């Protein structure tokens, strides 16, 4: 606030006096002014000085108040600017720190997800590899088992076919030899056919009825070779261990050769005890 000059202050201080004088001027015009007493003049001057002193005090207090207000205002503005700056700085710091944390967490999450994906992929790859290997081993084992089974089956079928073929071949040769009156050769062929039949009997490759017919043809040749001694020769033939497991087939042969049945019965009878 600008300082008021002393002349102006004195003028202001004298204003009440002037006003008072103006108010009293009509009365004074009617009355003859009395000369002021020395005491009243001194009191008036003292009163004016007191007013000036009070005015000076008021001006000083006003100036001090204005200065203090201006100082407070400037300090307040400085603090406001400072706090605003600090708040702005803190806001930016928090924002930057938040972005940094977000980026860090994002990178950490991505890194964790990448690690998890990598480990998961590795685990899945390992599990798939194990499953594939296991399936491959199982398939290989199954294929080997199937291949062995098929090979065995084919081999068995080949053997079965060979047994049937060989049996039929020996039987055909025996029949052909008998038709040519080569009865000894026919006997050999019929024996060979029965021997082949015994190989495949466990698997029933050749019907038992066919084997009975072959045995009948075999013992019939004994009649054709030696009519006089054919029964004795047949008895000697039956004594061979070769016929021990052909009981059923010989029984079928005896149905067509009546003289063969007693020989079979005799063969089954126990041998007589030796004389002491």
C-alpha cells in the first residue's frame, strides 16, 4: 500500500476541525468571537497531535497489515505452487512407477506363461513320445505275434495238406498195384498210407473210415499173394507193434473181411502161460 505524504495526513487530520469551524461559523458571525484562551489553544493542538499520532499508528498498522497480507499471500502462493509441483511430481512419479510395475508384472507374467507353455509343451512332447513308443512297441509285438501265428497256421496247413496228399498218393499207388496184380507192392503202399494216417490222426486230418478201408485193402492182399497161408501171414502181420493203436481202424476193416475178425479177437486174448 503506498505511503501517504505528511502534508496530506495533516490536511486529513485538520478536516474535522475545519468542519467544526464551518458549523460554528454562523454562530460566530452572530456573536463576537472571544479570543481563545491559552489553555484551549494548547488543548486543541494537543488534540490535533493526538489525532495525527493515531493516524500515523493506523497508517503503520495498515501498512504492516498490508505488508503482512502481501507476504502471507506470496508465501501461500509459493506453498501452493510448491505443493502443486510436488503433487504433480508425485502424480507423475506414481504414474511412471505404476507403468513400470505394470510392465514388470506383464513381463513376469509373460515370462511365467512362456516358461509354463514351454514346460507344458516339453511334458506333452515327452508323454506323446512315450505313448507313441509304447504303441509302437505294442503294435510291433502284436504284429510279431500275428505274424508268428499266421506263419504257424500256414505251416500247419501246409503240413496238413502234405499229409493228406501223401496219404492219398500212397492209397492210389496201392490200388493201382493191386489192379496190376502186384500185391506185394500194394501191401507196401497200404502200409505207407496207414503210417501217414497215424501222423495226422491226432488232428483228424484223414477220416477213420478211410483208414479202415485202407486196412481192409491191405489184409485182402494176403489172400491174393498166398491163398493157402494168408491167415497165418495175416496173423504175423497183426503181431507187429505198428497195429497196437489201430484197433478201431482194424475193426472197421473186419466188417468187410469176415476172416479178419477172429484174428483180431485172438490178438486181444492174453497169451497162454508157459508149461512148467
